[in-house]
């Protein structure tokens, strides 16, 4: 009799393990991404739909309010927060949605994302607590929950440099699911400010479209207009003054809308903003070949800078910071943008000035402008249709080659300059 019971229990255990393994081998583990806010913790909990349905023992479609509320109760039932200060924690689920995502090897699959808020009665407990969570694991012991800090402004952590915290999983030796101790540590406003400078620099470093607009607009800035065409080199002083005016105008433009947009005083659809940015590159590319607005470059730079600033602002707006942190973030982010812009301009402009003194510059300028124009049209098509094309994919892959292109520009400028000197020397 006892032997039959043991066999039955083993068979049942193997059944559940087999059920879990059959699903888990092909789909990734669940993730809990922690976002630290001023007085509460937001956990973005994501799990493959198929795995969650197995643990929940019901199909999930979120088609009715009752189904949504029942699923919220399921999450709340399997989460518990405690801390050494014995705070009472208010745990709530604000929203749940289903979307499609993709992972290496696995490919495309549907996942369920729940936004879970943890708010302590004592704010001092916010950065040091124990989290018990057995969502899915209570039914599928082969699964784990991977925890990470996705955003913690005071510690300088953003989406760009998320930090792994640990894993909640079944302990095979004890058969228990232990809580994970969350110790975020104390941060400072300076860490947050410094991280925003880095984020601004990183955004420009990866923002090929922003830099391309500015560089293409600078291509004819060293030249004077002759009739209805670009003429010869206007001199070093003329070039530097013209370049500084354009850069300053662009900076003022994007700084204004960065402030307005980040404070959520003005909001435009992100798709429209991205299309307008690509359009700004097209206009500057045409202007580099044929002077559309000679002498008025600063106004164009300022005007399109306003559009670019809204794109910058969306980065900060998504951080959901409180007012004081947002003000510091706007300042730090803008400083980061300017530092990277000045760096790129500093290593590019000298070669433009050098090349623009030669007759070969006309052909190089037109060639670069045409390439920029093609890139802008490809971006416009991609951003309108929301579908990448081979040109935008190529640009994305070749972004890391930018230093080599600047090096090639420098070598070309030096070769042309030496060639001119040899030509003058030989009479």
C-alpha cells in the first residue's frame, strides 16, 4: 500500500516537472525589473504567456475586467515584502498587458507584463527590504525569476546600465523558495547628475541622425555664396564664426524644447518627431549642394534644433522622475549632449576647413550630401512605415565605424593639402 502511494507521488511529481520542463526548455525565465522612485518601488514583471498560463491554470486573454482583476489578485497572492524596520507595505498592480517580444534562439513569443508597485509606510525601508515572490515558481519549480535594477537615479543606474540583483528560485536542497534580500544602498544627487551627463553623451554617440544633421549643415558653412551657387572658401575667421553661430543656434533650439518637453509642457507624437528629424537631414543635405537659405543657416539650425530637442526630452520623460531630480537631469543630460557634440565637431571641423580651401571640396561636399540625403529618405520611409529597410539596417551596423570615417576625412584633407603645396612649389 505504502509502496503504491510512493509510486503515485513520484509519478505526480514527474508529471508536474515534465510539464514545467516541456515549456521551460523553449522559453526564457521570468524577469522582475526594479525601478526606484521617490517613495515607492515599481517592478516591471514580465513572463512568457504560455508559462504564466500553465502556472495560473487558466488561459489569459485580458478581454474582461473580471479576468484582469482575477489575474491581479493572483500576482498579489504570490508577493510579500518585509523589512527590518517592520514597515507595512502597500502592494498593488496598476496594469497588465500582453505583447510580443523576441529572444535569441527562442525567437518571437508572447509575454505578459505586469506593473507592480511596492510602497512602504516608512520611506527609510525603500532601499533595504526582503522580497518574497513565487509567481509561476509555485507551480513550475524549474522556472526562476531574474531580478535587476533597471532604474535608480540616486545610484546613477538607468536603462543603459541596469544592474543584476539576483535570482529567486526553488532551493533543490531544502525544497523552499527563499526571499531575496534587496539592498540598493544609498545614493546621492551627484551620482544621478553624473549619470545624466553620461546618458546625454551616450545618446549623441548613438544618435547618428542628430549628428548627421549638424555635420551636413556645417559642410557649406565655410563657403561664400556666388550667384545662386556655393562659391569659394570664405577664410578661416569667416568659417569659424559661421560654424560657431550654427552650433550655438542648434544648441539653443534643442535646449529650449529639451526643457519644455522633459517637464511635459509640450508633447508631440514620437513618430512625427522622428520623421521631422529625418526631414531636417534631407533639407540640410539639399542645402549643402544648392544654397536654399544662404545666410540664414542659424535660423534653420535653431528651428530644427527645436524638433531634435523634443526627441532628447522623450528620453528623460520616460524616467518618471520627481521635480528636483528632473531639473538636475535636464541640466546634466544637456551638458552631456553638448560635450559629445563639441567633441565630434572638434575632430571634424578642422578637416572641413582644410578641405574647403581646395577645388576638390566641391565634389566631396556633394558626395557626402547625397549620401546624407539617401540616409534621410531611408529613415523617413522607416519611421512612417515602422519597417526597417536595408539602408537603415546598414547604417545601424556601420555606426561603430564613424571614427574610421573621420580618420579617412582627416587623411583625405592632409593628402589634398600636401598635393596643393607640391603643386604650388613646382609652379
